[in-house]
């Protein structure tokens, strides 16, 4: 079992974010010790790592909540969950392609500067 501070460090998010996710229903209420401190399991840490990944790919809190609720509903939601993750993957791939194109433009600009051009 891990404290909220240990979890925040392991996952790479702040304690406030973990509490926010709990309030939004994205993280199930965890057990507490005698001092009323939250204690997290490896499974909960794994979920937080995935939740962070989804946020970093641009998925909204509302979409993550929808996904979380489907997970809680069980395996009957696998097709819909798969579709949601596939859509997020495609959005990320599209963003990567846009970033690659932007990088090419920057590289061309730098090449022109290295040649002594002023525009």
C-alpha cells in the first residue's frame, strides 16, 4: 500500500490531481489507515498511470469518465471501450503527423538562416 505522496511521485502527477480525479469519479475511493490517510494499491497506481496517459493524449475528463464507467460495467463494454481507445490513438497519430510537418517547416527555416537568408 502506498500513500498519496508516494503515488504522486510514482505516477508523476501532483497530489491535487489525484484528489481531483477522486472527486470526478475517475478513481474509486481508496482505503484509509488509522490516521485517515489514503492508501493505494498497485492496481490503483496502474489505473492512474493510464489515466495520466489518456490526459496527455488529449482525452477530456468527460471522455475518461465515460471510459471509466464502461470499465466498471464489465466486459460487455469492451467493443465500445476499444473504439474509444482506437479513436484516441488515431487522434494522437494525427497530431504526431501535424507535429512532424511543423518540424519540417522549422528545419527549412533554419536551413535558410544558415545559408544567410534573412526571411
